[in-house]
C-alpha cells in the first residue's frame, strides 16, 4: 500500500512539474531552435564543427534569423540514440521549439526522425542522411542541408572509373554505414574490386590490412574511415610508404576535422565532398574568413552544412514568418539563401541537388585544408528520391 | 597468401603484442600484487599520449618529450594513488571498480577540456622516420621496428627487475601472499605505491610510444584496456612472464585473424557470406581463445604459485 501511495505521489509531482513547464509563457516574437549534435566522446569534434557553423550563421544575422529574436538550445546527443530521443522529447514538449536542426550520426537520426516529423516540427538535417528518410520515409517537415549518405561514396566510385582504375581494394569498418559506403562506391565503379576489407569499428592498428593491400598491389584504394580511425589509417598508410605508390581515395576520412592530427602525412590524399573551402563564390569566401576569425580553426564540411542550415532558416523565416506553417514549408522548399557551395536546390525528397567534387588535402600557410580539384558530379540528386512519396 | 605476407603479418602481430604487453604489465602487477582492479589503467595510457603531445609542443623534440612525458606520467600516477587509489586498497572489488570507472570518466572529460575533442598527434622523430625494405615491395616503417625493439628491451628489463632484485622479490612475494609479506616487516603500503607508480609509468610509456602511430584522442585507452584484461587473464594474473607471452599470443592471433579470416572463410563459403563471416570471426577470435583458456586452465597459462 505504501508503495502504491508513493507511486501516486511521484506521479502527481511529475504531472505538476509538467504543468508548470507547459504554463511558462512562451516569448511572443521569438524563434526557438533545438540543435542536436554529438558533443561528447571521440567524435565530438564533428558536432563541434557543425554547431560552430550554425551559431556563426545565427551571429551573422545579428542573433535574429529571419528578423526574429533567435534562441538556439544546443543539446548533446552523446551518440546514444536512446539519450538523444529523451532529449529531443524534452525539446519538443518542454521547450516547445519551433524548429529542430543538426544531427551528426545516422543512428541518432533514425532514432529522433520519426518523433520530430510526427510532431509536425520543421527539422533541418545538417549532416546525417540515411537512405530510409531520403526514400520511403521522407517527410515534408524534413529538409537536409548536407547530402544523402551514399553520395560522397558515389563520387569516389565515379572518379575511380573516370581515372581508369581497373583493380581496387575497398575498406570500411564493419557496421551499417561502412557497408553502405562500399555499396555506394560500387554503384558508380565499373572496374574490379580485388578485395573488400571490413575492419572492426574503432580499430586502431591497420598494419595487417596495409600489408594485405601492399600484397594485392591495387591501382588505388577506397576507404571510409571516419574520426580517429581515419587518423590512424592515414598516419600508418603514409608511414608504410604506400602514400606515393597507391592512390588513396576516401570519404569522411581526410577533412578539416582530422587534418590537424595527420598534417603532412595526409597531404595529397583524395576525398569526395560537396564543399571545400576554396569553392569560388562570395558566400563561401565570407564564411571561411569569418569562421576562422570567430573560432580560430579552419571549417570543415560539417561546419559548412551547419552554416547553410542557419542560412536556410534565416531566408525562409524572413520570407514567411513562423505563424503559417504551410507558407514556411514552401518558403524552405524554395531554398531562399546563398549556399556556400554555390548551386543548391531541393530535390523532390527535400535533399539537396548539388555539385560534388574531388578534394585533395593541401597545406595552406600554417593550416591544413582540403581543396576542390575537380567537379565529379554536376547538379546531382540521390538515388532514393524516386521512392519518396511526399505527404 | 604468400609467405612474405605471412612474415610481415607475424611482425605486425608481435608489434601489437608488445604494445599490449607494456600496458598489461602494469595492470597485472597491480592486480596480482595488490588485488586491486584498476579500470583507470587505460586512461593512464591515454594520459601518457597526451603528455607526450604537450611535451612535444613545449620542446619541439621527441627525444626531450619522451623523458619529460615519462616523468609527468609517473607524477600523475603517484598523484592518483595518493588522492584516490590509496583509500581503496582495503575496500572490496566493487568499490574499486566504481571508483576507478569514475576516474576514467573524469580523465576522459578532463583531457577534452584541456586539449579539445579533435584528435592530436606527435610526429615520428626524424631519426626513425622512413621505412626499410624487408622483402620486395614490402616496406616496413622504421619506427615500428624501433617500437618492437624498445618493447623487448623493456620486457627484458622488467624480467631482471622482478627476478634479480630485492624489490622484485618483494613484489613476487606480495603477489603470492601479501599479508605474510607485511607480517615479515615489509612496508607493504610503500611497496604498493612503488608498484602502482611503476605500472602507471609503463602505461604512460606505451601511450608515448603509440602517439606517433595512433591518433591521440579522448577515450583512446578504453579499447586497449579490455584487450589488456584479456591478456592478463590468459597469462595468469600477477605473472609478468605470462603477460609477455600472452600479449604476443593475442597480438598474433588478432593480427593473423584479421588478415586471413576472410580468405579462409572464402574457401568454405560463397564470397558475400564470407565477407560477413570473416570479419565477425576475426574480431571474436581472441575472446574465443580467452574462453578456451578459462575453461581448461582457469588460473591462466602461467599462473603465479600461491600459498
């Protein structure tokens, strides 16, 4: 009986707390944005880039996206889908955010996507773009300012075919995103894959794999090795003397988040991306300059995507306000902003149609950055848009 | 699957084994002598790597950074002993696990606050940069050869220390029966402190040596800690010789498994299935090995004789 009583008491107090939050006055003319990013654990640097890019966008608008006082609530998803879900529910129900944005990792995206779009909250994805939400599960409330996950890998596959590489070794960590990367690469690669190597997620030492690659003597290798794994691989690839012998094609492995650690060892390695700091347009020049001045480090594609997310919100809210959701959705769909990557428009599934580049790591003064060297795809949409029935 | 490839992979396996040994040696001593479960041993490895980064930034030379970071790692180890671990020796294992797990969380966050979340690195020293040609088409980085040599040197040094010196004798006696050693008038607390500081320094040394080839990032010690525990369980808790041999064994099994499991699976299965099965088996191999050892020889391959 005592237990039941205390359970009732707890239930009542939770209920009261809930009511208290619900009756808190919402600011009259404010725009509240919930920003979800991975900010702890080893991959925190990706979330940090994305957040800093977004906040720079807000700052440049004078703290008023679309002319409305903007309150950004930054939340760490800890790279734990269940924790992310709890925090997102807090943002939706307690904080009553007008717009959700961010998300670095696909597993987090899959956990929070449904609850957000089902609550009819506008959601701007700034990195993760898993195939289910680009295809069958697409939603009119979701917009992406990044890419669909397969696309960067497809860029490398296309480039390898164009270069006439007839025999390649492909390598990725043994988990879903790694397998997707290999599948994406193979979609546009016409040569022979001599070996598919799947490594343990979080593997530190690649000497066994590198010895095998040296033994197979492929024309080039393709790899997807995000975060610290990529740093280790790049260092060891170069130290094993393979860098100048076997071309290194990669995705999410050599960029401004890992270059501070790999430095000279990564110079000359290739990657596929939809953005690079040297893309020649005024919006990008301003972004790169202001970002460095504000945060003291070079922006990566994650930062560019975060920045574009803020700019998209700025443009659309400026046009339509937030009162009329239908008007705001159609304003967002028109992508009324100058993207740092130049050409940018939304596909039928509200993922971008954009250009993709081959990028190369270079040394620029004291810092190491990527540089677009060749356009591989022009106005490229993803493979899943066809199966999206928007409703 | 040529013989040269097999030879290179064996070398790779030994080198991973040496790295594991450097970490496991301290862990097995602390666990064996003090009956103390130190989950924070992995973060001491991480700390060594970060201290190497800091010392390198300060001095600009790997050779100056090495002793500096080593001393700092020792100091950090002793400080942790003084602040936290000293108060846990008489508590049960659960308290030790909880407290040292707390130290992991604390230090992982602390390095992120101090050095940032982005991976860092130390360049390979000029003298050891480059690679030597082992076989036709096979270059092996000089630094890794040096790592192998240094690890073997440390192992030999430890062997002499443990079997030929007075402190070593006390450590061995402590591993067999600590209360008896204390009863014979040995200051067991001081012995514990020495063992602990030494273990922390070894882990730090492993971190310093790994910094030029691996990325230095928060949480880098967590994966290795698990492997180190596997090593000491297989080798027999408290035994340096066991730790050495089982570290090499684990290094070899893991490396050879990773390189050949898919090929072997391919002989038995269709290619697409082999691509799934091979890596899965490879990452399980060492745990299967551990399960086997625990089943047939529960106290490890080279157990310390106890009274």
